[in-house]
């Protein structure tokens, strides 16, 4: 069957084709100007699903990154505090050994006792160290200090640790990954000891021994060594945790890069391709316009005189 | 044979050619008129009269006459256009609804609901990290309010699209009634003209256009009658019969709440309330599907199902966050209570959702009243964003479902539109005027006219010879 062609049918189909060309150009231009392949879900439903999942992943990674920065800050505070405490305890041990020298006079022993008390006060303020107003050795307590002191009428001081809940110090943790958490606080009870066992009470005993004429401060050397090694354990655990945080951070960085790349692959346009498509679409459009100008003009009337 | 019969033969030709030329003129005048169907004058030779018994002359025909001005339409092409228009109308109504709905969702832009949920989870994580920081808790409250606001905006957007669609359905039905009345009126006039032997071609063109419009709106089909009228059938009932037109009316759900509650919008006969018209196609049928109630199998109304998905996200958000928050304790050791409140009296979970905590210190983050600065519940709530049945997952699957359906609807609509456009192209190619062929016809009619005039002159000369020149021998 030969199709009948009339001016009207030609005009209609030409218009329809020009419209198609224009629509294709408009869609390419929209892609180019928005820079994304998916502006509504129906552009690519599977891609939309990926975009949503990847965006969520990206958001949680950003949050893990923030958590890791916070963890680093906590652990840095712990680390520097524990280093100072270790120095202080070493100093206290030296003073205790000095005090064991039987040739020392009462005045010299008093001087040593005063210095030991100074060291104790330093340790106490280190144990109450804070980060952003929160005591880093007090677990989840909101007492404001990790150790409280009370002085009895006879001058004896007692120390109590505020962080203990149900016999242990609850951990303060930061999430660094979907299944990775790291403890960022220090267990004050384990590091500085609690109550009578605390390093502060111990130093008080050393000072008392130095002040009494026949006291022997060196009997506490073993206890001081034990405390020193507990502190060292705490300090090295902080180092180990800092390593975990660093490792998690670098893993986060590389997976963030991965996710960003994947997101780009799913939703970003290939600029070169879109430009090329746009160019060829433009050529097609111009061709269609040229053809229209030629075919719609003439009729038989132009040739009859 | 009369001596003068040749004159009347020539006269018949002059008249016939002139008439044919007029038809060509009408065609050219309407070369660009939408819906015009080209016409052709049917010329028939007038047969010779039966010779008398003793006649000696051989009889010659009596000239030519125009028996009919034919309308060159093709009933099959017309029917094809109507069927294709019906299908295209249905599918384009659905595709339009989906594309508007997608715009309402706003996904996958970063600022849409999914992004706001991510921000909320981050805020919970931050608050868990710093339970003693009032600012972090305030951010949680603000983000929670933002999410609630967005859920409500989404729900209202869907509801207002429903209202608009219903309003437009009512106006489409009004259009159907007006067109049906016009068809009935045209039927009446065409019958009157046809029975009196006239040509009602132009009125038929108008009627065909109206019927095609009815096919596009409500999937009308036609049945031609011998007296020149057509009956228009819709959904098994008769919309137009001869000069009588029935009317349709929109019934059923009048608000989105009713539709969400399971009541459908229907079309019924205006004179018989309750008698539903089962539309099989057309724009109105497509819109009825868009307006329909939700169906568990996912084949129900586009909008009610989208709203149900928004409600599902709201419910998941409220119940899951509340479950964790109610088991948690504030810094001063009190139980958390519910963070989101779902109004049980509200038909929609999204519209009934509110943030019941107003004081940031009432946000509970600790899993133990003895651990005031514990933030483990904040961390647990922030993990809801990644959970398989969490609000994010529910929302993502809703977005992808709507996206998939929108894509399918739009490609089906494109295919139907292409079929409609092809059918229309064929119809137009058959029915429209070709100026070149009309020009050629005009030339031939003009020449025939000139020829007939020459015949008349020849006969005139002949008679002149007979009357004036004979009998003058020897004068």
C-alpha cells in the first residue's frame, strides 16, 4: 500500500519530529546543566536505590570520622595526663628512696614529706583531668571530678572514686564503624586506685612515715612500684586504642573515597559524552529544520503559469 | 433525438464541472483546517433515453451530472484512531500523575527526606558522644522536627495532588457531557439534512472530532446508523443515541481521607445515581485509577499507596525510636518516655506524628540510671538508619518502587502515544487535502468546462447554419 502524503500530514509529522528533536535536546541540556543523570527516581530506579544507599553510607562515614576525631581528642588527653602521672610517681619513688636514708635529719624528712604531698596534689589534679568539661577518668559519672577528697578531724584524708557503677567503671565508647567501637576513657580506679588503695592514700602514708621519727618510708616502695606498673598498663592500653583509632580513620578515608567514586559513577554525567550527544543532536535538529524549510514550501502552483 | 438536446448535454457538463470546481475550491480552502475530510464530486454520465420503437437515430447519452459529494473518510482508520486515543489517554493520565508525584518526593536530592533522616541519625550519634552537651541535644530535637515536618509536607503534597486530580476529573466529565450533547445535536441536524437529500459532510467532520475527543476522555466507541446518525457507547452503556444524550457524573470519595480509607471515586449515570459506568479506557479512567484506594498487591491508586508509604515511614520512625528511647534514662536518671508521639486518632500516621519532647534535657541517652553520662542509647538510635527494617530502608524502597512504576508508566504512555500518533498520521494522510492533486483536478475541471463551452459554440454555429444560412439558394 502506498501511503498518501499531503501537505497537512507532512506538516504534522515534521512538527512531531521537530518536537521530538527539541525534547531530546532539552533532556540533554538538563543533564548537562544539572550535572546529574538522576534528577527524579524514574530516570534510573536501580541507580536511585544505589544513590540512596551510598548517600546513607557516606553520611554514616562522615559521622564515624567525627567520632574518630573525638576519640583521638579523648585519648590524647588521657595519654598526656598519664605521661605526667608516670613522671610524678617516679619522682615520688625517688623521694621515698631518699627518705629511707637513715642519716637524714627531721627537717630534711619534713621537706621530703612536703614534696611528696605536692606530688600527690599534682596526681590528684591529673586524675581529675577533663576534656570539654568532662572528666576523662570518671566513666559515665557526672560528679565533675573522678576522685573526691574528704579530710577527717584528725587530719587523715580519704579518697573515693566516683566512676564505679556495679563494681566496675562503665566504658565510654565511640563508634568508628558499623561494628567497631573503641573505648576512649580511662578507668580511673584501675590507674590511680580507689579509696585506701589509691596512689593518693599511699603517698599520704609515705608522708606520714617520713614525718614520724622512726617511720620507714621504704616499706611502701613495693606498693609504689605496683601502682607505677598499673599506670604503665593504662598508658600502653591508651596507646593501643589510639592505634586502633588511627587504623579505623585511615580505613574510613579510603572507604569514603570509594563511596564517593561509586556515587559519582552512578549519578554523575559523563561530560564528554553528553557534550558529544548534544552536538550530534544539534546537527540532527538543524538538519530537520533545513529539510522542513525545503519540503513545506513548494506546491504545484509554483510551477504552473 | 431532439435537435437541441446537444445544448442541454453541454449545459449539464458546464454545471457539473462548475460544481466539481466548487468542491475542489472547498477542499483547498480547508487544506489546513483541523478535522476536515476531503470531498470529491462524483460525476456520473447521464444515460441515453430508451429509443422509441421506430426511431432511426442512435441515441447518445444525455451529458453528466453530480450524483453525490462524497466524503473520503475511512471508517477503519477512524476506529483505529479512536482505539489508540483511548489507550493513550488512559496511560498518559497515569504517567502524568506519577511524574507529578516524583517531583513531590524530591528524591534523590540531598535535601530530601533521606538526607534529613541521615542528619537526624548523625545528631543522635553526636548527642550520644556528648550527653552533657545541651547543644547536641537541641540539634536532635530540631532535626527530629524537620523530619516530622517533611513527612507531613510529603503527605499533604500527595493529598493535594489527589484533590487536584479529582477536580480535573470533574471538569473532564463536564467536558464529556458537553461533547455528548453536541454530538446529539449534530446527529439531529445531520439526519435532517441527509433525509432532505443534502450534504452534511462538514457537520460529520465536526461530529467525528467530538467523538474522537470522547474516545480520548472516556473510551467511547461508536455505532453508525442508517439515517446518518451515530450512537456513542461508553462502558457498555449508551451515551448518545440519535438526538438524545445522557450525562455522566463523578461520585464516590470526595476527599483524600476517604480515598485513603478505601473508598473509590466512580463515574455514574447522572439520571440514575448509583449506576456505575465501568470505564474501560480514556483519560478519565486513567485518573480514576490514580484516585483509587490502596491495594495490598500494589495495583491500587497511585496516590493513596504513596501516602501509605509515607505513613509507613512515619510509623517505623516513631515506634523504633520510641522503643529505644523509652528504655533509656536522662542524665538525672528519669525514664525517657516517648520521643515521637503518634496520635492514635489521626487517620494518617504522618499527619498524627509530632515530637513530644520539647525540653532538650528530657532526651534520654543512658541505658542505666546509675550512668548519667552514658551515651550508648544515642549510638543505638543512630544505628536505626542502617537497620534493614528502619525508616530509611522503608523510605528508600518506597522511592524506588515509585520510580520503577513511574518509569514503566512513562514508557507505556510513550508507546501508546506513538501508536496514537501513527494511527492519526494514517488518518490525516488519508483524509487531509493534497493541494497538488486538487490543483490537477482543478485544471481538468477547467479544461472540461472550456470544452463544454466549445461544444455549446459548435452547436450554436450549427444551428446558425441551419436557421440563418439554409433556404437562401438563389436569393
